[in-house]
């Protein structure tokens, strides 16, 4: 016993000496300021100030708006972030300031810098700001991830994930050593063994970190970074299987597509996967059981197949009950895939487990026992542009209301007839409802999953989030206002006139009705019905169905293509529109996002809601027959502010959104 106790004390003394040396060195390099380590205060309630030197315990009640280098529109809520703002500003002249200001696990920075060098990654001012504020343990929204900086931003996220995991593991190891030492001392007590205090440091289950990403290629990139950042990665069972299942496929993506599209769909673009990662002392284990994993890396679809849906007889989401850190990579892409999956995952995240199993209640953290784990969880969301869906993730909690309303879907299904035809990710089986389809438009009838997904895209984030939840740790958004490049590019191409109609819509719940009324009364009846070569872009599949039904009732000459059209139907519809055999071509933004086809033959373009992906707006106007004879119209409401701003820029959008409803803006 004395030998064991001696070894424990010697190890602790050596670690204390090393930690003291590192802290002293950091203090010397940082002009007397030690790195800010907020990990020990992760579970503080109420949270302390972000600046250890701050004497004020009051946090700002109003949002703080501030500018950072290359991030001129930032916002912080419920926490004073001045110390981290200054840290980022000082890094402009000396990048070392950020590294000096944050506390990383032993050796992690060296491994991170080695990884950056090997992979050829350079951190810009934006990624340094993301690194600093992620280390502050605030909830962070980073709508600045594009195909140009995706690897750098993911490297920062991987660093933060590994830092949190290594510090958590060290804390648990320290507690175990402390208890071992206390037991040894207690056993040698002349008065008899003494009771050893129990430390409440555990959650319901082992998984601590959840990472959601859209494709296997993104998961492969993140996993590769985590392997390089882990201290002992020499022995990795199942690594060959991982490379086979997540590595790049043999098929090469069309090089003629835009760079942002190639970045997303190059490599393995399968969106159905899940991977449990378990870290052990001398090895990294892939494909671990979720309940015994430390990190869960998956797509929303892959995880949804396990957690199920309300009413399913077999649901399993207990392993998500103790998540401390949730990373959502490219929320804008997840919204294009199926946002309902993300919503259902967020509903059960940090939910109390249905089955306790072998949980030692005496070691359970009070936050978990009281059902408050969501309030302490840190959520990091990256996207290409700010969206309502991405913002809603910071307000979703477990056991929210039903979330995405399905009443609209059920009403349509009642009118059109239900169908059991499946159409997910391009795989479909046809079963027709009561609707009559003509030969050139042979598509399957709408099913409930289609409509619910479309409603999810149309709905306000607040209505889909259920009961709002405000995390105790605060929130920060790091963004740069759009410059309106798509509009400017279209003007430079010589597009005759670009119209924007402000549609009155007092509530996001009325978006569908308001937009359809504006389309019929302000566009189709007075103008659209008389036009040839008109291209209509619906913002969602739900809107597509509504417009297609209306055009049929009006007897319009039109063809349609959407994300589930087969190759034959797609080619036939495009050909008939190009040669003028059909006056109107109706399509969806999601189709254009997935396929990025050049739909040729248009003289007029109507956007039924501003495209969420601004590049689609520019691509379509770039592909019209004669730009100098082309007119476009975009219908927008105040609830389309983010998408509108990405097209016209911040200043124009501000003027348009604050104008009187019904006003038309023209740019030429």
C-alpha cells in the first residue's frame, strides 16, 4: 500500500511541476497574463465572468454588437466577451496572442501545428476568432464556413473537441487517483477505515461529444484530424474498414460544376452513416458501441435511424443523454438534406434516459439528475450564411413541443390522396394517388415525408423549436455582412431589370399563404400568364407542389423538374422548354442545389422566395438567353431576410425590409 501511495504522490508531484512550469512560461510570454482556462468552470451555475481578472459579477442583459477583423457583424448575448474580443484584435499583429490566451491540454498545440503544416492549412483571422470563442465555452454560431475555409474551420473544431475530451479524461483520472489515495490513507488510519467522499462527476452515459456533418467526406476529414490530434494513435483497429467506407470513391465529380458544388460532392457524398469513437490509453477504437463511445460522429439521417420518431416501438436515444459538446457542421447543407432529422435529434439530445441500466446515481452530476444538462451543453454551429434553421438550434431543448408542424402536410394528403411510395435521396418506388398525371410529367404523388421536409424548410425557426431554451453559458455569433455580389454580378452581365417585390406577411406561419397570394395576384394573373420562356424557382418542394397544382388548374403550358425527377423526365422537360414547346419551366431550389444544371432557354425568371444559396440566383441569371432582354422577379417577406441579404447586400436589404409592404424595387 505504501508503494502504491508513493507512486501516486510522485506522479501528482511531477504533473504539478510540469503544469507550474507551463503556466509560468505562458505568463512570461503573455506579459503577466496567464491563459484563460474556462474548462474547470464548465458546470458552474451561475457561470462566472469570462475574464478571471474581472471583479464584476453582473453580466449584460442586452445583446452586445461588436466588430472583429474580417468579422464586422458579431453579436454576444448574456456574457461580457470583452476579454476575448481584445484577444482576437491583438492577434492581427501577432497571431501568438490567441495561443497565449487559451489553455490547451499538454502537447495539443504542438500536434495541432504539426497537422496544419502537413495538411497545408492556414488559419485566417476568422478561424482564429472561432478558436478563441470556442475556447470561451460560449455557444458559437459561425456562418462563415465556405468551400475555401472549410478545412481550416474544421481543424479548429477538431482542436476544440480534442481539447475538451483530453481535459475531461484528465479530470476523471485525477479524481480516480485522489480516491485511491484517500482509500489508502483511510485503510491505514489507526481509528479504522474512514468513509471516502463521493465525487459527483459522471453523466448518465459515456458519450460526451456529438458531431453532426452532412457527408462521409466531411466525416473522413474530421476523423483524420482527430486521429492526428490524439496523443497515442499508433494502434487503430478497423482503420482499413474506415478508409474503405468513408474514403473517396472512384467516381470523379464533373469538373465543369462550380467550385463550391465540387467541394461538397467530391469524395464520398453518402449522407447515411454513423460512427462511434472510443479513446483508450494506448489506442483509438473505431466503430465502438454508441453507449461505450466517447465521441459520436454521424449524419442526421444515420443517427435518426437509431433514435427513431415519436410513436416508434423501438427507440434508442439514451446514449445522447450526457452530451456536453455538440458540433453541427454546415447547417445549411443539412437543411437542404432533411432538416426534420436535425430537429428530432435536438429534441432528444440531453433527454433523461428511458432506462437507467447500471448507472451509479451517487456519482451523477446534479445537472443531469435535475434534467438541466441542456443548459450547460455547448453548441457550435457552422454554415455558409446565416439561416433561421441554424439559429434555432441554440434554442432547442429536450422534450420540446411537437416541433415541425405536420398539419399542412396532413391537409394536402387528405386532398390529394396518400401514397406509400418512398422517395428518399433519389431512391423511389411509384404508387400514384388520386391525382391525374400527364405523360410528360410522370412523377410520384407527394408523400408525408416530402411535405414535412418542405414545411421544415418553410417554417420559422421559432415555431419549429418548440419551447425556447436559453443556455446558461451565453451565445456569440461571428459573421461578416454580405456584400451583395450576386446582384452586382447580374447587373454587370447586362441583365435588363431585376425586380424585388416586398410581400406583406405579418407572421412566419402565414408565409405560404402570403407568398401564394402575391404570386397569383401580383405576378401570374397580370403578367406571368402572358410570358413565354418563363422559369419559376420554388423555394421548397411544398411550394413546388402548390404551384404545379395551380398551373394545371389554370391550363398553363408548362413542364416541371425537381429533385426526384428521373433522367428521362429531366431531359424531356428541359428540351421542351428550350424549344418553346412549353412556355413555363417550374423547378425547385433544392433541385438546382443538388444538380446545378444550367437550365437554358429562359427570358424571364421568377424566384418564389429568395434562394438560400445565393450562387443559384447568379447562376440562373447568367444562363438566360439574352441578358439585355431578361427581367427577373424575386418575391420576399421580412422572414426571408438572411437569404435576401446574401443576394442584394446588407445596405440594400435593410432598405427593402423596412419598406412598406407591396413596394417593388428595381435594379438594372
